[in-house]
């Protein structure tokens, strides 16, 4: 039987994948369980320092018995891992709806490093993949796959020049997920059109995502217990998430034009400040909202609502229609 890895956080609870155990006082440590019997964990045998020093910590007497594991609520913004891909030098040939000039390679590389650092600072283990020069848009890994708690779905990008990016991502997903499905076509779906919330998966029909692709995605995700709802991406908007992002279980950051469509009628919506619509694509990662720099009014709104905001420069990525969500796949492994 594989050991169950448990993490003890500063709140005094032991956390496992989808579980929590009350009563721990070993904050900042990790326990590797020796045996799993159904929903019970038998006394663990190894305790290590979370920083990897390998220091053995004192075991508390309260654990000298079988401990019950209670289910933890699933939150679609809580993750342990991310996959990113470094920008290729060919990114100057990346797709774009409007020509704003080519991105500066040195600057976009530095911005990507800052982005990865922000993910790590949010508590993520980040896998950085090498660039694929034959695919100028390859650093926008979100369009290639959808990661859910049950497994991953390799998507089928609507831009035919990007189909190889999805094929290249598949083996990396198989390294971390026990279940990996794929959109076989003829429909198309890109990750930039998919917003996963606590209760449903919203998929925007756009120039890159069509009805057939959404239908196939709904079939796969439905088998895992998810409800898919098709919505319409506003005209002239590349992806659905160009204009929105998830802030918590009930709250969406959205542009006024997307909010006016009524697709978020059952959610609390925070609209971007006037003139700052370009920052609607942010990501909630654990306790942090990572958003593009240069949009102070919207950042102030989020901070006033109690969110912890971290900004990363996105001027170069924006020249090739990239945003915060595009640059990573965020998930918790099932392997």
C-alpha cells in the first residue's frame, strides 16, 4: 500500500489530499503514513521537517491510536502543484488578435520567472518544462489541458497551429494523474475558455472553442461528477477568461461587458475598474490572487474586499494575448 502523505499547517490540523485530522501540534511538519485502511490511518512511522531537512520531530501521544479521517471541502482555487513552460525565442511569432508589436524576449523571460516565483510563494510545487521552439505559443499551457480533482483532460486547441502543444503536454499529465482523458474531436476546446467554480464548469463558446468540443468535454467531465454549462464569450474577446476569473467559491472578477451578459447571475461579481478591463484575467491560488501589474484601482478594490493581491508584469505576454491563467496548469496530483 502506498504511504499517505500528510501536511500539518499552522492552524494545528493535519491535512491530506481531501482530508483533515484534528489534534496535531506539529505545525510545519509532514507525516508519512505507514498504512491506510479505508478511511482510517494507522500510526505513521516517519515524521520529517517540511523544509526537507529530514529532522525527526517529536510524536504527540494523541496519535498513538487509529485516527479517523474526515472529508475536507473541495475548493477550485486550492492547489498543491503547477506546470509551466518557459517561453521560446519564437514567441515573437505567437498568435495575436491585434498587433501591438513583438514581445521583448528578455523581458518576457524575466516576467515568467516572477510568475513562477509568485506561484511558489503561494505554496505551489512548480514543474517548469522546457520551451518548444516549434510552438511559439507553448508557454500558454492552460489552453492544452484541463486539470480537475479526479484527473486531467487533454484539450484540442481551436488554433490548428497549437494542436501539437496538447500532444506534448499529455505525457506530463500522465506523470501526475491516474486518469487522463482527451478531447478527440472533431470539436475544439481551449483552456482559456474554461472557468471551474465550486458548483460547475463554465465553458465559453468562442472562436477557439465550439459547441462540439464543449459537448465532448461535458461528457468526460460529467462522468467525474461535474456539471458543464455553456456560455457565450462576448464578440471580439479571444477567450471567456480574458474577461473573468474566480476569486473564491462564490465570487467572480469580471469586466462590465461580460457581467452584463448575465452568465454570473448566481454569483457575487466584482467588476474591474473603468479602463482596467485588461486585468480581469487573474488567478486565485490558495490564499493569493495573482493579477497583472499596472491596474491599481482594481487591485485596491480586491484588497478592500479582503483579498491578498500579488502583481506580476504582463505587458509582454499581453502582446501575444497572454494572461495570468494562461501561463500555468494548477492542480493537486492524484499519483
